[in-house]
C-alpha cells in the first residue's frame, strides 16, 4: 500500500508540475525580473523573490482549488479567460521585446528614483501576474482542478490535492531560487549571454501569450467548426 501510494503521489505530482512549469518558466521570468530591478540591491531582490514566490504559490492554489467556482460566479468561461489572458501575456512579451531592443525598460525611470516601497508594490503586479503566474498558468490550474473534480473517488481527490500542493510548493521554491539569485547567474553568464537569454525569454513569453490566445479562440470556434 505504501509503495502504491508513493507511486500514485509521484505521478500526480509530476502531472501538475509538468503542466505548470513551462508556463511559469522560473528561469526566463527571473531574467525579466532582473532587468526591471537592475538598480536594486541583492538583499531587496531576495525580499521581492520571497514575496513573488508566496504570491505565486497562492495564485497556483487558488486557481486550482476554487478557480472554476470563481469563473462560474462571474459567468466567465475558460475560453474567455484564455483569450483575455493570452492577449495580456502576449502584450507584455511584445513590450519587453521592443524595450530590450531599444531603450531600457520603461519602469526604469521609476526604479532609478523609486523607493523600496515602490519595488514592493510591484511584487504582485507585474512580477507575479502576468510575468510569473499569469492567465496561462491560471487556466492550466483550473483545467487540472476541474479534471479531478467531485466525480473522482474521495481517496483519489485527496491524493491529487496533496500532490498538487507539493508540486505548487516546488514551483514556488524554484521561483524564489531563480529570482533571488538571478544577479549571481548574470555575473556568471556575462552581459552578452544575459541579454541574449533575456530577449529569448521575452520572445517565449510573447509566444506563450499567442498560444493561450489561440487556444481560447479555437475553443470559441469549435462549435461552429463541428457543423
């Protein structure tokens, strides 16, 4: 029984972790975070990383466990969430791409003259949403939650909830490590390699947004294509 529990737990853990990890993209998001906070000291980045990791953990779990109920309460469908969220994520990725090619990030003017409170105010928006755990992550979590709904046996549901909590905690830990030590990685890679990876991360963020947007549009068009 113990080995069966561990095996089932591991499968469910990997299911949740593998579904969310590519969209959360801790390493790529950390490079964007590093660019925006380039004028902050390392200790402040660590503090922000803790907040972002905590907020990400909350967003992941709220989306997984109550996200579908929230959408139902407001009458919002998952395709609508994907369309709106995909547009937001794609716009953010495009904005970072344009700014990296030309001027420093527009938020830099605020950062140069900003206080610690200004940085802390950015911990949830834009660092947590939409950069780290944005609409794409939310829609994936909602889909996972609804696929293991009340029609599943109680024991399986409990095991899934436990594995999902562990997977989300692991993702949050990775977010913290990547964000807190992004400046150390930059020193190892050098400015040129960091710039290349930063632009690549911004492009991946844009592509993720387009994919989420297209998935929502395809879901809206599915009933008409069936006819």
